[in-house]
């Protein structure tokens, strides 16, 4: 998202972040709606360019909200869900059930029934036993892909072949489980086999792992005479968290991927399947930021300089969970970043840190407004009520308006389930 200093204050589409914070309070998630839409359109344009038949579904776990889902409908995106709750939320929006895909390595009977009743487009079957459950619970024919484990693990800049045999997800090609799964689905009365799915990792910046996997999977399909109408290559397209990162090059990457699919199919005379993508982080990640108000500032001589903000691991877990790194900016003044400090949350854990060793203006004091960049994915959706913290509000910003999309929780929410 493009935040710019105008007269010394950070603005988004002309709206001052200080005004937004004043109106909606902090901590606050602020999304650039224009950027969310644009990310969807970039994927669409790149896939259209390939001439292949395709679908894109937004991986809703990255950030689930009714208004976001409505926006996904407008941008012709389907939805991936992995739980009763995600499906329920999706069904409250304008998303059409027949564009929803139901994922998960342990779908409960209740979830399977709910998804069938709701008329989801297809299930992504994740185990041999799920085939039996689905076949038994289905009252009419349901469509399914099989999630296979190609034994490729892709993280950040590298991929490892046979790096991920030991996974709770999918059925291993190498160990013969994937083939057993396909044959089992073909024999099932109530399941229509549509194709295969893989997802080799997240925060991927290069296409080499995906390219190798597509080639391997097409060869495997062809060798075993398996007709896949759909090849779903998952999500995982990387985003820029820090100044050192460069986000996944969607246009070039999709071209490489779709060219690979075509050439791999032609090489073995295999009919080119439709391609499906499931981006999550790359749709919303860089389009969101978190606004926090600065509270306590503490200097430990010759040791560290702590600036604490009014949220923390309850709305920002990725630093504690993965050691993720973020860029921060002071929203209400434009000043030189001249002092090394640690920005910490207010929760009762030493690990409740937003960012260690970051240079920010030495003048930072109580009442200042800090922005944490690239928090649009896996922040709100991973937020918790730890320390009985309230989940923040969420707003969407366009040049025309700032719009409340999710209300801040209230104290009543915290005890709503308590039996007195
Ligand atoms: C998490 C996940 C995605 C989305 O991953 P991103 O890194 O957010 O793009 C897509 N498909 C599956 C199966 C996933 O588990």
C-alpha cells in the first residue's frame, strides 16, 4: 500500500491516519481496498493472458470478514475454507456456494454434511479415510480434488525436493498413497474425481519449486492414466514485509507457471487441465497495516530502549510465532529514524514483541501513532483475546471513504460465553 507523508503526516488515499485513528480508536487494522482489488485483478490478468481455463480462490484464513468476501465476489474470486466457521462466515456474504472449496486434513462429519448441504463447488480430500467418510455422507454426487504431497517443500527463496514427505497434509506420490487415493475415489459411488491439488509452502518468491512440482505431477498423472480436469497449485505467493523483501512477481511468475503447465502437458500428450490458484497472503497482506498508540517508553542504559504500544501478540502474533520482521513508521510526524529501539506489545509475555532493533525517531513519546506495515494477512485472523484484550476494529479505505468493516470487540464480548 502506498502511504505518503503529506504535510508531515502519513496519509492513505488522502485520508490522514491520525484522523482515522481518532475516529475508530487503536489498535486498528486499516486496509487499502484499492490495493486488495488490484491484487485480485493482477492474478486475473496474468491467468487470462495464458489462455488456459482457470479459477482463483482467495484463501480465507488470511483474513475472514463478510465485507472482504463481498469484495471477492465482485472481483470474481472464489473462496477456500477449512472449517465450519469459515464456511459459515462465507455463506453470510455474497460469495456463491458453488465457488467455495472445502479444505482440511481433518474434516469432521458435521463439517462434511454442512459443506454438502451448502452446495460447495468441491472438496479437497486430504486422506484415504476421508474418501470413505465423504462417500458415505454424500447423498448425491459431490465433486472432489485429491490433495497430493509431491514431496516438495518451498519456503522463501529455496525449495527442497522430497523435503516434506513427513506432513499432515496430502497423500504422498512417492509412497504410492496418492495413486491409492485416486483409485479409491474413482471407485466411490458418490464422489466425482475432478483433479489434484498441491500447496508446497507459503511466502514463496520464486517459481522454481512450483515449476518442478507441476512437471512431476503431470508426468505422474500421465504415467498412471489419471484424467485431471483441474490442477490446483495452491497459494503461497510471497509478499514484502521488510525493505529487503521483493514481493512475488505475479505477472512473470504466473506466465512461467502456465507456460510450464502447457509444455509439460504437450511433452507427454496430456490434455491441459484447468489451473486453479489459492492466493491468501498476496491478496491482503501488503494491503493492510496496524495502527497503534505509543504508551510507555523505557530506556535501560547501555542495553535497550523499549517503546510499548497499546496492542501486542493478541493482534500481532507472527513475530512471537515465527520471528517475523516488520517495518514501522511514525504516522503523526515525519522525522529521521535516528535511534535503535525495540517496539513491544503490552501483554504479559517477554516474547510479546512487534519488532526488535529497529531505527525510529528518537523523539517518539506517549500519544504518538505508530504504523506497522504489511499486517493484512494472518493478523486479524490469528488475533486472540489473550489477557482479555479486545480484538481491534477493521476499516477499509478508498479515495472516497473510510468505512468500518469489523467493529472493535467490547468488554461484553469477553464474558459472553461465561456462565455466571
Ligand atoms: C494457507 C493456504 C493457502 C494460502 O497461502 P498464502 O500463503 O496465504 O497464499 C492456499 N492453499 C492452502 C491449501 C493453504 O493451506
